[in-house]
C-alpha cells in the first residue's frame, strides 16, 4: 500500500499505525492538519475488510474533521482514529487502555473522542491512561458528554434551514422525512422531527433499532435497500458514508439532503450531480458539527451546556451562507463549503507563520 499515492491522501501531516500484542489492538490515527490547533476527531471501531479499507476511511474522515473544525470556528485541526474490529465482539477495558496509550504517544497532537462503534464508557477507559480525550461523562449543566444528541440538534436546525431555503417555509408540519440509520444521532433526530409534526420513514440494518424508532415515533419502517429512493421531501442520512454516488443519485426523489453521516458523497463531483438533479445538499461536515462543538468545549473546559447549545444554533446561519453563495455563483454546495474551509485553514497557517 503506497499511502502517499492514494487518492485520499491530502497532504496529511501524520498517519500512524498502532498495534498491541496483548489486547490485539490494531489502530490507525491520521492527523490531517494542525494549522488551527491540535487535531481533534473521534475514534471509529469497525470490522474493516482490509487494512487499506481502514486507511482509506481514516484519511477521508480526518480531512473531513479539518474542514468541520474550521467551519465551526473551533481552535482545532483535523484528525481521526480507527480501530479495526467488531465493536459488538472485540471490545475490552484493556483494548481501550491500549488505544489510550497509543493516543498518548502522540503527545497531544491528536485528541480523541467517540464515533461510530465507540461510546462514552469506552472513552472513560481511554481517559484512565491519557488526558488527550474528550466526550466523557459530565455533571449536569456542564458542556460535553455523549455528542450524539448535540449532533442531532445541529442536524435538526440545519435541516430546518435547508427546508426554508428550498421550500420557503419555516415549519416542518406534515413534511415527509426519511432517516437512514436510527442509532445514536438518527434516534435523537427522529425525536426532534416528530415533535415538529414530521411524517417519518426510517430504515436501519439493526432490526431492533428500527423497531424502537418506529414504535416510539410512529415512524414507518422501510427497507434498507430503498430508503434513499423513498418519495419524501427530505433525506437524512445518519448511517455511514459514500451513500450518494452514481448509482443512488438518479433514484433520489427528495429535494433536500440534510443528515449526520460523515463523507456522504462518494466523489466530490457527486455534489454537482445532486445540484443538477435539483437536490439541495447540506454539506455533511457543516451540518453535523454539533457533536464536535460539544467535545471541543468539554475538552477546553469552563463551558456550560447552554453555551454549547447556543453555539450549535450557529450551524443554520453557516449553511444559509453556503446555500446563498452556491446559488449566486452557480456552484455545488459542497464545492463552496470546501473552498470556505480551505480558506479558513489557510488563514490559520498564515497566522501561525506570522
Ligand atoms: P451509530 O453507530 O450509533 O448509528 C448508526 C446507525 O446506522 C446504526 O443503528 C446502524 O445499524 C445503522 N446503519 C448502518 N448501516 C446502515 C445502512 N446501510 N442502512 C441503514 N442503517 C444503517 O452512529 P452515530 O453516532 O449515530 O453516527 C451516525 C453517522 O453520523 C456516522 O456517519 C457518524 O460518523 C456521523 N456523525 C456522528 C456524530 C456523533 O456525535 N455521534 C457526529 C458527527 C457525525
């Protein structure tokens, strides 16, 4: 595997492999950029089919974190970690402590937190061996804790902004929304949408998760294979990445995409394909920044939950700016967002150099 020649390699500062014989830990940390501060981003545990699959994922995810942190105005660069393994079978206290030592070996260049397959409890184990971790348990009223509900709040507010922009309406009553993946974020998003009178369709590869959401929110469970082509107004992808691609885009009937998943576009030009198909795409790393805002404020200390919530309310304003610019310049929303993020990171470099 020639990492420097991989399509996903984007001038990453470091890609580090960690292995622990005793616990079987196999982990990769990618630091994309520290121009704006230490690299912050979650740790994904996933049963990757191969090491190169894991490298591809961590390279893409860490670049996304640079852009996400820059667009959210956080004093952090972008990084991400993956642990290769099945989170339902391979977890142990020792594994996460070994992972914590791996994070600690980078001496604060990378700060970890939870992501798909890892939880607050796992990060508590990491915190026993390193300080470079966030997304931990917290006291009521303090910033932090499980980021999923915060991410869901940001997606909910961003979805409302996208609906306003596309349909010119401020309420969601009777709107049809399909949510792909009702795990940590998707579940909380369903709760917020239901309270506003949305008609929900949901799909999850875990039957128990789908059942819980359909019971609690009066949501119609639809097949996993067809959720992206449901006849709805809005699609909220809250599972894994690369869901919008040359195969899926022609089948989409929604006019808005506003969801939590990272790296929703398989290729950059899929953003243009969505634009040409008349679909308004809310760039993933802008709309899903609620969790990292919470994690970052927890890590820096001193912030209250109310301050975090107020910061998350800035997400719709940033999205509106992107939508307006995209319309004005006739460009895809993801292209506009990428350029804005790159400019912010570039200015950070200039500031450090000056
Ligand atoms: P999660 O693992 O709790 O939930 C994901 C859900 O999607 C699971 O229930 C899973 O069964 C389901 N799923 C997986 N593949 C599916 C498929 N093909 N079709 C339907 N369902 C499928 O993860 P989460 O924390 O809710 O995160 C969801 C997405 O949002 C991820 O892409 C994650 O990277 C992103 N994200 C999460 C946060 C956060 O705060 N948790 C923050 C930013 C971005």
